[in-house]
C-alpha cells in the first residue's frame, strides 16, 4: 500500500473492512496505472474511498460560518483564525488549540490523539475535555453547546434497537447528524442561515483545488470534485468511489453536494470502532482478556437478548471457582497510567455491576443493576433513561426539591408555545430552548429535559417513528400526551468502554472522576426508592449499592480501558 493509503486509513479498524481492503488489493494487483481510472465494484456498501473523504471533511475547517465570513478565497488560508480555537477548554483550565489559526471543524470538539502525552490532555475517544463545548459565536443566549461532547467510538455498533444519535436522540441517521452539525450552531450558523450554509458548503466543494495539507495527507492532493466524479486517472484504487457514490458537482444541486458529504462523514463515523477479533468479539481491554482466559461467555448468541446474555455471564462469573487473573505480564497500556489488570477487586466490581437487587431484601445488597442499561458486551442499551442528572443540576442551583416542583407543560401547551420551551430551528429561530439549557441562577425556567425536547417535536420529524416505538414500548400506555411525560430528563445511555478517554462524565460533564459517578448513583437511587426522583427509571428499583461498593466498581470500570487511537 502507498503511504497516502496508510494516511487515509487513519480512524478505521481493520477487521470491519477486511473484505473492502481485500477488494482494493485485487484492484491494485490488476493494475492501476494503465492511463485510465480503475473500475470499482458497484456492489460495495462501504469503501475506503468514502471513509477517507469523510475523514477529510470531518477535519476540514472551511465549512463553518466563520470561514465563510472571513475567507479571501476557498483555497486561501484565513487572514486570522477563529479566536474560539486558540485554546481548548478543560475542567481545570485550557490547553493550546491544535486548530489555532483555522475555523471550526468536527474534530475541534471530537479529539483523538491531538493531546497524546500532553499534561492535562491525553488520548480521547472523539470527545473533548470540558463540560460543554464552546460554540463559534453566542447564539440565542448560548456560548456553549447544551451538552457534553459525547464520545463517538462505536456509536454505530449494530444493535437490536433503532439508531438514536446525540444525548437526546435528535438525529435518526449519521447523515442527519452531519447535515445538522455542518449547517447549524456548532459551526456558527444561525437557524435562519441554513440555506446560506448549504450554499457555502457546496461552493467549497466546487472550488476546492486539493492544495491544502489536509488534502495532500488524506486524498493525494486531489480536489473534492475530482474525487467525487471518480473518473480521473490519478485516482488510486483506495480513493476510487464506486459508481453509485459518484457525483458531478458541476451539475449537482447544493443540497445534493451536502448530502454526499454527509454520507461520506457518516461512513467515516461508522468505522470508528474499539478493537475486535475476526469474529467481532471485543479484545482491547483487560476485562475482555479476563473473559477469554477464563472461558467466560464473550458474545451474545444467535437469538439471545442482551439481557439474557448478561444473566448468563453473571451465572458463569459466580460459578468461577479458581479465576485466572490478568496482570501486567499479560499486557500494558501505552497511553494510560493505570496498570493493565483484572484482579480480585475488578472481579468483585463485575459481580456488583451484574447483580440485581431483590425487592424488600434491605439495603446494601452489593447490587448495582448497572447491566440493566449498560449491557455487556457493548456496555450500553443504546436507549434512554433518567438517572437524575438534570434534577441534581437544577436542585444544586435552585435548592433541594425544586426540580420536583418545576412546571413542565403538557404536549398541547408545549407545542402551542414552541418558542417558550423548545429548541430553536429554521421554523422557530427565536425559540428560547429553555428546557434544553443548563440550570442557571436567577432563571428558574432553565432546565435540561433531554429527550422531552425532541419527542413529538414537529420541527424534528425524522426520529419520531423510532422514538414513538421506544417511548410506548417502555410505558405500555401512550394514551396521555403520547407518553411525553415519561421522557422528562431522559438521556441516551453512554458506552462505558475506555471511560478514561471521555471524562468528564454524564450529559452535563458534572462528574470529573469515576468515583463521583458511583456516588451519584448511590444518592439518586436512594432518592428514587423514597419517591423523590422525578420520572425515576424502573431500573433504580433493583439498585442497592453503598460506599462499600465504590472502589470495586471503579476498579471494574477501569478494566474497560483500552489504548484507542485513530491509527
């Protein structure tokens, strides 16, 4: 493979694309230098080319509003970069911005190796370092995103549930997410500038000449238009799009060009994966190694639910009489200070994690019931729950019990007063987003209700069918407001793998360390048991943990660490 192919392959995991790479090798063996572009199989659902172009788009700083407003030409450097990128916010201060002198791009909030070995930094799983990410310019009262920058690795892992993206399920597909991001607030575009954003993005693609260092590194210095047309003899097989993905940008509409970029970036995100073997079993963590050497079940069987697999795993763990532990002799971390291990403390934590409390059996049963939502082997159920994070944030500002008293409107009242409650959109550019806002002293109308903002929101139609399936399945009865009240303060369950590289934790980044998270669950599960947690999740009824369980649970969660990078 050429050096450019190696560079373009950053951010992809080999096993997921083994057949694709094999096809590319066959093309290369058959000859790519005959004076015309080689043919690519039209049947390929994914291609290294779409992945490589998607990665370039993901990092390209020219699609933002700041670049549009300050550029001298599409291919010229900015006279002065967006000041927001000069530094990177962390929970303890700032770090030098890796994109200083440029403009906003996706990687500006979803870091990977930019801070490898940097004090106060470190590797990331496509996440940032702060509670909420800064946006290019103040908008509708916001200077930062409403939520923490959710880590992206394994976001598209196959699942039995529908795909929901973002903490509140705003996006139903990767393409929707990319379009919404590149034409929205995170890139500096106001809700009234959506068409302007689309026109600018299309202009960048049409006028790009491939002269940037990013283009040189990722796509052999070829322009977007050349790559997307797919007929130029300079295109190597690894960068050749199949016919069904090609587009003549001189004839395409602006929207078609944006949709094409969205498809490329979505493909790139699909291939951000934790380490697996050829059978698609996780292999990157001490925990995975512990399962393997002790012949414990590593994967869900055909026809088996994830809940059933977790119970089967728990029984096998309990039956393990003479475990073989994992030590630093079995492996090491390149990017983490904690030891590569799975010992007696980690095993105790695993048992607590999988154990389910029995109703009426008293407190401190060492039962986290964590796997009810964080189902192994993915350590998420990919759906929504209310753990009490919004209530805690609100009560910390307005006093204990304040969230329980907060007036939350019915579906009719909410939709009749869209601007008063719901997120801003092109149809409602002046909406206050009062219920997708962090709690703020002096304004008791601000709270973050999570999924409540999206479900049954007429301005966000795409995820509604799947959301209704989830909401009504959980509630059985959706006759009252289509189950809207059940969505209050619900957020998507995050993946627990490699947690060290996605701190701070929860949707609002309010927990800096893993022990803080465990303490949070101890407190909020007790509130739920006493009827003091609004819209409490059913899973809390089977959670019974105390201070005695904190160290073991933290040790287990650390055993899910792996050396993720984008190589």
